[in-house]
């Protein structure tokens, strides 16, 4: 029972260069905690005391979790999580 | 269940950005910030620059665009055609780098005026004043509005309009997910969120990768005869996702989505040739929206 998590280039220093890893947990919060247990330090780059960091976007099956239930978003092993830094368009 | 395409490729320079560009220049003129003969500076991945270049030409301004080097050759050709000067910014980091370079140039040249599409309220206001009212007039039964998220101007302006006039309308953002090069920031603190962005205006936000965007762009071409740019494919993909949810819930829906521009500016990218996988490989590393 593990969920795929796609990691952006700037966070791969924590995952030994892996583009995608797996993590376990029933919610995004638990997934991030599990990630941090396996890849120490990555959790602090994703969240701070107020929640997801400002320039971090997390998508559950392509949908921005800030418009779902944020860190309380329910995650299953059929889902895929993508982490990306916020970048400009236009 | 009906999907409605708002054909913004029919604007004078061929993209939705004509609305924001004209309004930003008119507003700056009204405020006395600019007058003919002055030089304008703008960070852009292309379309806003092309729109500004046309208006600048008509109104007598010089335009300098800071544009990432990984944009299609057609964008450079069109900017040059309208008389704009182009300064390129590094591919890695995408538009973030263009913004950074432009801000540096603005500081060095206090006589240049940066209208700054990412933070200029006249950008969103253009859509509050025109795009939103046009949608409501043409489609009074509208239930959802889907547009691309770049400067956020279209979504903020149209979203605020419906927030006041028809608050049940869902406002859906489709954000292009580029190749890794574009996310090649040195650290997360280099991330960028446009000053115009207010998350409370949106109902949901989707990230759409290149394969889905290309597949929908081609479907739009083959099924409807609409020759659109790749970002429109990303928007259509999000719109179809919303449509599928409405169908599953047994709800009626009239979903309006924006066709941002035509496909002409992207022919050289390879987006319309070969298999989808080949096209995806061809646009890898490009700023395709």
C-alpha cells in the first residue's frame, strides 16, 4: 500500500536523485511524514508551521491539494502525488 | 452537458492577451505614467509581448521584451514584425528568469516603464470588464469557466465578475506542467506567484502535462476543426475532467473554456506532427503555453 510521489529536481538531493519515490499514509500529512522518515529533511522543505510552504505546489492526480483538503486530503495507493515549485506563466 | 469554446484567437494579434495589453497601456496613459516616445519593458513568454508590441506600435512607444530563450521561433518573428526589441533570458527557470531579468533592467533604466502583467490590476480588469460580461451575455446558463493560469489575469477578472453577477459559476484553473528544465530553480525560494493571484477566486486548479495537452489540442483540431495552441489543449483537458465529474453526478452543465490562441505560433515546435509521444519529445524543455 504505497502511493507514488513525483519529486522535482530541486528536491532530489533528498531522494538520492530519484524522480519518483513511494510513501505510505492515509492523508497528505501522513505521506509527507513518511517521506521525511525515509528521506530526512525533505519534509521541512515542503511544509512549515503554517502548512504547505508558499512556493510549493502539491497535486493529487493533477488537482492542486489547496483546493481539496490541503494536508488533510485523503490519499490512496491508486493516487499519484506530484510536487512542483511555483513558477510563472504569461 | 455542453462545452463552449470562447475563441480568443480571433483577437487582432491572435491571442487572449490583446485584452490585457490594450487595457494596461490605456490605464497607464490615463494615469499619466506613459506618453508616446517612451520605452516600455515587459517580461513575457510571448503572447503578452506580441499584444503589447502591436499596441505600442499603434500608440508610439518603443517596446523591449524579456523572453525566455526556450520559446518558439514564431514568437520572436512576430515580436520583431511589430518592432519590439527582444532580450533573452535563460531557459532554465522559464518565465521566473524573465521576470528576474526584467526587474533588474527596470532598476538600471528608471526611464523605462514596466507595465508588469503579473501585478498590474488593469490586466485582470480587462477581463472583468469584457471577457466576463461577454460570456454571461452569450451563455446565460454558464455553470463553469475554465481558463489557463499564467499571470492569472483572465481567471481573476472573469472570476470576480461571476462572483458578483452569478456566484454559482465554478472558476477552474488549468496550469501547464512543463518539462523539468522550466522548474530548474536553484531553490524553492526562487518560486514565483503572480501578485494578481488570489486563490479565493478559484474553485479548483489542475496541472496538465504535455501529453494530455497535445492529445486534446489534436482532438480539438480533428473533431471541431479548431486549430488552437497547446495551452488550449491543457485547458480543454481540465474542462473535460470537470465535464466527466458533472456527468457522473447527473448534473447539467454549460462549461465555457478559453481558446487562448491559434496553433500558428507553434507549428515549428513539432506539436502537430508525428505521434503524440514524438510531439511530447519535441516540446520537452519548451515554454509551450
